[in-house]
C-alpha cells in the first residue's frame, strides 16, 4: 500500500515501484491521503489501515525556507520525524505477528 499526499501521487509512485520490481509488482496506491507534516492527516490515515506486515517509513522533505505547519512545528522536522513517530505509534497495534518496521533516512 503506497500512501502519498494525493491519490495521483500515490498512483504514480505505485506504478514506479511495480515497474522497477523483479516480481509481479504488488504495490497499490492508497486512496486515503497522507501528509506526514499534518497531525490530523496522520491520524485519519492510521485509522483507515488494518493489518500490517511491513511498515516502511521513508518520507523525506527539505524545505529551503523556515516554515511552520498548521500544528506549529517546523515543516522539515514535522514531515521527517514527528509524522513518522506519530504514524508508527498509531499503527503499532495493527502490526501482525512478525511484522517489521523499517526507518529509512
């Protein structure tokens, strides 16, 4: 399941993953948007997810200018760190058996 800030971006990313995979390509775009810099978006996304076998936290943004999110956090810190923490914490109860969490920086 491939989330993104928009359904179009999720579809493009899933297509790229499937095209690059050596197997049948099973990445699916997620219809629920996910903006890791928004606490409300992370909450809504996490509520839409059920069982998880693998969680890869791979978001990364670098904004050249100082910018605060609606929640009052600096944009880069919110998307790259706070959002990952909130998402992993919210999804932890849905991790199945030997599920893994991978954090990429």
